[in-house]
C-alpha cells in the first residue's frame, strides 16, 4: 500500500499537444472523509478525448479544471472509508472523479456500479460508464437510423465509434467508418462487421465516401469535426441527422479552426445537427446497459479495451488519443 | 390585354449581385392548356431571397432553374383557360409558377387560394403563401420557444423575420431582432413590439447581443448565416435551438464563404440546428393560416407589404433583397 496519495494536478492550459509541464504528479496526504462523505481507491482511470477540453479554457459543457486542482477524470474505484450510510467499504463505484490514488467522492458524482455479470470490472467500466451509452443514445436517440439507411461514423476504431458502427449493423443499417490507418480499417471491417472503411489519412475522403455510400448518408455520427464533417455535409441525404459527439480533430489546435464551409447544406437538405453529452441521458442509463449487455452476451457486440498500467503513465497514454496511436477504449489500471 | 406573353428567362448563372444579363425579358406566344391542364394570368409575383438560389447552381433543395427556362417564382393568379375539372375560369390560385404573364400550371404546384376573409388578395397571398407559414413552423415547430425564453431573429425587418418576432411576443418570449438600418430597428421595436433591435451594420453584434439578451439566447431563427450566426452561437443557452431558414448573407458571394468557426458550440451547449423549407409543412398549412389569420384579425400581428408595380421591374426589385433596401414582404403587382 502506498502511504501517500499520488495526484495529477493541472498546472497550465495546454497549447497544442499536451506538454509535459501541463500537469504535475504530486505526492500528498491521503484525504480523510468527513460526515456524509466517503473515499475510494482508484482502480481504473478512463482516458477520454474530452479530457483535453477540461484542461483548456475553451468554451465547454462544464467548467474547466481550475489551475492547481486535481485533474478531472472518469474513474472506477473501491470504497475504502465511509461516513455515508449509502456506501460501504468494498463497494465498487464509478463516475466523475480525479486522477488520484485516493479521493473523496464529490456529492452525486460517484455511484455504485451494478454487477458486471460475466465481464470483468474493467470491461464493464470501460463499456458501460461512458462509451457504450454515448454510442447508444447518440446513434439511436438523435440519429434515429431506419433499416437500410447508411450510417457513417468518424474515429470509427475509437471506443465510441467502434460501438456506433456495430449498433448500426444490429439495426440493419449500412455501417461505414473512417479511421486513420489500414490496420484500423481492417479491424472494423473484418472483426467488427462494418460494411466499409475509409482511411482518411490516405484516401480522398469525398470520393471514398461516394464509393462507400452509394445511396448517400442518412446519419453521420460526428466525433471529429473538421474536414471529414465538411465532406459528409456534401453527401447527406434529405432529412439526414448529424449527432454531434466530439471535435477531436481540433482540440489540439493552436490557431483558430475554420468552420465547416458546407454548413448551408443544413438548409438545402433539411438536416438536423444536434450536440449531446452522455450525462444528458443519466436517467436512461439502465436502458442502454441492458441493451449493450444483451448484445455483448449474444456475441453481436465486440468491445476492445486498450488497458495500460500505472497512474504515472496517464499523460503519455492520453496523448495517444490525439495522434491516432490508440485503438479501442483507452484505460489505465491503477490498483 | 396583352396579345403576347412576357416571360423572364434565365440566361446565365449569376456571379455576385444578379447582373442585367442573367435574365432576358421575352415576348412570346400565350401558351394554350391541353387536356387536364389549366392556364392562369399572373396577378402577383412574390420576390424571395431563395430566388437567387434557384438561379445559381449551388447545392440546393430543389433542382436549379435550367438555363433557357422561365424563371421560377411564387405566384398568385387567376385561371383564364381550363381543361381541368378541378379549376374553373376565374379561380384565384397560388403556388410555384414562373415569371410570366400567362402560364400553364405545373401539376400539383398550383392550388386554389382560400377566401382571404377581410384582407386583400395581395395581402393574403403575401402573408399566407410562404412567409407566414415559414415563420410559424420554423419558430414554433423547430424553435419550440417557452414563455420567458429569448428569441433572436436575423433579417428581422424582412418578411419572415418581422413575423417571427411578433409570434415570439405572442408566445410571451423576449424578441430581439437584427436589421440593417436604424429605421428598420425603430420599426420592429416601435411598430411591431420587439423588445430590442440591433443594427448589425453599426453596432458591435457580439456586445449588442449581450446587452439585448441578458439571459442568453434560447432560440436563434437564422435567416442569414455568416458572422451573425457565429456571434449567436457564442451566446446560445444550454439546449438552445437554431431553426435554419436562410443564408442571405452569402447567396451573392463570389468566393468561398468560411463556415461558422463557433460550430463546436453545438456540442458544448448541446444545441439543435435544423434546416427546413416551408414545403415540408405543406399538409399543415391550414393550421398556420388559421393561427396567423386570427392574430391578424385581433391586431396582434402586423404585416407590411412592399408592393412594386410591373413584371418588367422584377430583377431591379429582387436585387433590393440582397442590399437591404427593402422592408416588409416584397411583391410585384402584375395585372
């Protein structure tokens, strides 16, 4: 057991790729819960594209992490001390916490995890905490795909994108994914069952989309923004939907990023573009977990965890999300 | 009675402001209906921002007008010859026709107008054919404004915008309009009852919006795109809606128009941006006409027609829509 607590603290706002001086790795005293509180030990830390948003002071959907504060993260842990009657020592919990071995749960932000039923705690946390529900609600609630329609997803070998494409197949749609390497493209087609894949670093995206989507695009699940979004705008069908989940292509930008020049297609094709974060669906989580768990058990859904080791590796592993080195759900096993 | 038919024909795609050589004004034979057809004489021609789209070959929501063809327009006329049992000589009709004194109705595109009940045929055509239902469905169906919310509309002294703001007031919202002159701003506040107006040619739009919308923007009814859209994106409230009706700021562009750089606000504030054209609501027209007619009769809705004279003036009058010279619904009285 460590006697001290290791905590990643935010020291400055990143410019471009997250530099080594953006966070510092501190050794501190282990915090003690007071009345009504409980503390937990971090078992798994989820690394997500949105971490880069929280570090910055760009416009965002919750307040950025304050300078000097522990870095915010999606966490899974085990309760070690409790002065809260609803949480007992040994309970497995997950939610919005920090990058620290030991931490006091912020009120309402950390909840007990349901029994993982046949999958490991790490897999259950990786699939059910954020990624699966994000894909599920974004695609089905906002994208509303009909059988036979064409669903395109960017960052398709990523944690969310790989599930979006598989749910599209489960719903009898044509699934087309964009990814950044031939290996990733092979994986989503041969292993995950996508109908087609486009290597956006190598292919001309517009003409590749035309070939892969001969009947146009009905749903574009947008994880990246930028040029891929612009190319999709041009090939959207009438009344198409664009659930908007992320802009990973521009989080590391150091100068102003141009907007999508084909934005007027929203009018011309009467599109619906809608942003969401999974927290908007907090009260419908059980629906997503039941469906995803069922597909997983039936072998219809494959889920790949990219499990790294050690809290001290958080920053170097996080950077992989923005350079395309990672494949599947990136997580860190801590304890 | 003219013995010949005067017809505006499209000769070339416009570049920038519509030039004198884009359309030609021809004298031709009056067309004769064959079995199942009917012909009508043009009484009123509606001039609308979308006319510029139809002339161009930009991506658009219906096929552009072919070179050599009669210019497409929203028209009101009187049946003069009929070989169609559903239409009798003397019937007042309106719909999608052409810029010509006499014309054969395209199948399904021209319908009988209901009795105008207390307003002139010209006013009824101006308000009910396109403009009123566009404002009605765009604001209420897509914008879904709740009492106390703030509705911002661009081109607010224009035909659609002036009605959007008044419906917002009827629905107990705060109505803020952007227009291009102090006279227009005065008109929408003092005559139409908007809560505030911004002269976008004189004021700094971002800071003026902050002052006019102290509680942020819940609905931005977009008629213009461009920089005003970008400024609104930055001040949208959580779960805000952007019904997207037009991009008049860029129809005359001669070089590529940049996209809205604040597009990621769609994610950060979980916005819904949705394009529409009023034809999507064809089967719900009676609902809009009943509501608009009621408000008109009760004095809650004011409607201003900018009536010009003579089919030969169509092009010089149409240009006013893009230079901001016009105020209210621009129409031409033909016969």
